[in-house]
DNA sequence: CAGTATCCAGGCGGATACTG
DNA sequence: CAGTATCCGCCTGGATACTG
């Protein structure tokens, strides 16, 4: 059955960088616009997932690109050791941060942003900048309530 | 890029790239760097949470800022009706999208990006751009596995 | 200090059914 | 078509304890 909606389309205000009508129709119809395995989906997953952004941001903004796990945890209240490790592992897997172990008596480990990781800082900073710039507008609306609320 | 930290009080780090050593130490020590209720945390929460980015992106890129829920769902394979509604509700609450109901026989609703919502498109596009630009570098590493895997 | 392993509650989110 | 409500599996993520 043709589930295609009436699609008035009369509204479609020609935007700048959007997909041409014909093209997007094809995309939407075929459902190929944002398949599970497209780059954006995967990256947004990485991004959206957990503490990735915060960890990367803290590493760069607070410590200039290199720091020890303890420092990160102290800088990010609420981030448990478990999540910190997990996040760092993921970032390491993806080549965004590098892990350097110093075999000394009190174990010491340094994590640093890789070149690739550094490139990701820009988008992240955009988000932080946006957050700061529109904080008032968001707060004015009552702000987050139903979403990911956690007990404590 | 000024990766200055959240700036709790009125500190004015003339630093170009980062917080002065002394200051950041204080921040980290006091744990005031990224408190639960700072703007970035809240926004990243909104961002990171679910399908927000994808919905906003699809609305803008595919439909120029306005579209019907059905269209979004078709454009985003994997997005259930439940999540779609929930996401739209949140975005509406935060004033990023506007909901317009047309009381006709087959119910028709249009969602559009608000001015505020439109401003959020930029950061989102940055992410998408980054994703595309570094897709190869990420894939080369084996890419996501342990994270949010889902059965199907 | 850095990291792992285990236990376990809570929520996230899918499937389904139903209303307007 | 748009939206809500319910049921429920599963994964996320905190707490705790233990190793090096």
C-alpha cells in the first residue's frame, strides 16, 4: 500500500543547504535517509551515548589535552569511576584519545587527545557555546523534567 | 577556539586556549567545573539523550523546517512512534519546535523549527559534517561494538 | 591511584492495542 | 493519520569490593 502522506508540500520554504525536493522524496520514500549504519547515526551514537563530550571537553578545556583519570573524575561531578573508564575505553577504541601508562609504584596513567580527537573538539565546543548562548532561553521554559531524571 | 570552561563566577581567563593552571586547579579541586546544573550539562543531556539531533536535522535538511510526524518517522528508520512523540514533546517543551494542529477529519499536525530551534541546527550540522569527514578514520578502527547494541 | 568484576535497580525504549 | 497507554525485556549505570 502506498502509505505516502498527502504531502501538501506547499509549505516547503526553500532553505539553504537542504536536500532538493525530488531527492528528499526519494530518500524518505526509500527510507535511506538515515539508515542505521550511516556515519551521522554512528557518530551521534558515540556522541549522544554518555560522557564522551564532557570528557573530551574537560581534557581540552581544563587540561590542555592531557590529564590523568583522577583529574577528569574530579572535574566532572557525577561521573563514576566505572563510567569514566568505560568512556575512556571507547574513546581509545575510536582513536580519539591515547592512553599512556607509566609503570611506577603508584600507578600513573595519562590520557591525551589524539589528532583525530582534537578535531572533534570543535563540534563539541560549538555545542557548549550554543548551550551558554541560549541558556536563558531554555531556562525560561521550565527546562528538563521528564527526560533523563536520576534519583540523586 | 576558546575552550574556556563554564565560567561559574565572574572569572575572566584572558587565556586563549584554556583556563589558567591555577584557576583550573581550583575548579577541579572544588568540583565546580561541570556541576549538574550548568548549561552545557543540561544541553548535552538534551542532545545526548535520544533522537533529538536526528529529528532536528531531518526537519531542516529534509523538509526545510516544517513537516508532519509521519514524514519524520519514515525518514528515520528505527525511530518508533513512541520515541518520535516523546522527542517532539521534549523539543516542544524546550521551545525548539512548534506544534500546529489542523482539526480536520484525518488529523493533521505540523511541526516546525522555532527561531531558537533553527539556531541549534548549526551545531548539529557541525556534528554531521564531522561524522562524514572522519567516517573513514573511525571505521578503520573497527568502530562501535560494546556500546549501545540492540538486538535487531 | 588505576582498573576490573559483580550485583542490581531504574529507565529506556520496543511492541501492541486503543482513542479521536 | 496523530497520539496515548500498558506491558515488559534489556541495557545503562551506580555501589561495592577487590587486584596491582
